[in-house]
C-alpha cells in the first residue's frame, strides 16, 4: 500500500480532493434541510400562538364557523346518497331535504308515519322527502317488503305502496304485496319479476350501505338537511328541526 501511494502521489491527491468534494456536496443539503426544519418549527410555533390567541379572543366566531362547516359537510354527505333510484317527493329546489330510513316491519317506523304525513302537508314545496330502505337484521319480513316497494317504484307507485305497507304492517307477506299491487293497478307479471330480481336486492343493499355511511343505528332514522333525528319522535321535534333548517338556509341567503 505504501509503495502504491509513493508511486501514485498525483492520483492519490486527486482521489482525496474528489472524496472531500463529494462528501461536502453530500453534507450541504443536509445542513440546508436542518436549517429549513428549524425555521419551519419556529414558524409553526408562532402560527400556533397566533391561532390560539385568535381563538381565545374570537371563540364565538370560530365556533359558528366550525358549525357552519360541519353542517355543510354533513349536508354534502346526505345529498351524496340521493341517487336516481331514491324515491323523492317534493321540489328539487326545496330549501330543506328530509331523508327517512325505515323498516316496514318496525312498529316505530309505522307509528311515525302520521307525523311524516303531517309534515308533508304542512310544508309543501319548502321541504322535499326522500326514502331509504333500512330493514333491520332481526326483522325477517322486512327485506321482502322492501323488494316489493322497490318493484312498485319501478311502475311509479312507490309512495302509495309504501303507505299501504305501513298501514297494514301486521299482514306483511306475499299475499299483501300482491293485493296492494293489484289495488294500485300494477302490471303483476312485471311486479313479481322485479321484486324477486337481483336488481331489487342490489338496490336494497345499496340503501343499507347508505344507512351505515350516515350513522344509522336503529329505525326510524331521519336526516333533516344533514342533522340527525333518531326514533319515532313527537311532531314538535320534527317541526323544530325543520324550522331550524329553514332559518339556517334563510340566514345564509340560500
């Protein structure tokens, strides 16, 4: 090794300089990045202090802003589950939208229908209503009832069919479904074919996914402009929720 160094002094000097230059260039970005990280930490700390001071001095404004943001986010989520297959009643430009998640075998869903009917009559075009099928796992008859209502929807008779299912809940079964379909003058062959189809079951499954996505834990479950109302609540609770939604829309100039 010593002999090689003696015979190759020039090459060794060049090698040393190359290594030094290479190591220097390699270390330079590390130093620069460290400096940047330090500056970023200082800026972040200053920003955190400024934000904390603003929140302390403007707590109410911040709370209102966060509430508006959350409301808009929840409203966006709610509207995203209203698709071409969702039964709708009311004007598309209604300022308030109510989505009902119900189970045709659930007694509470049946009992709350009177309040829903009152709301539809009271608010008219100011509120539109949407329906999502949400049969609970322990209600054996509910899925078939939903399939039948979906088949009736294919012939433009969802709301009429749904109303009869709730009104005659104790008699749920094929005999009732066919009886209601005949009373509504549906094409019986098309009705029976569709209610037993994969398409009807796929639509029901999508409704169940929508219910889970919106946080439904039981039926009936309502979303009123994104705000949740769970259970067979008295009429005044629904009215208060809708009036609050209408006031917020008016306040935001929508």
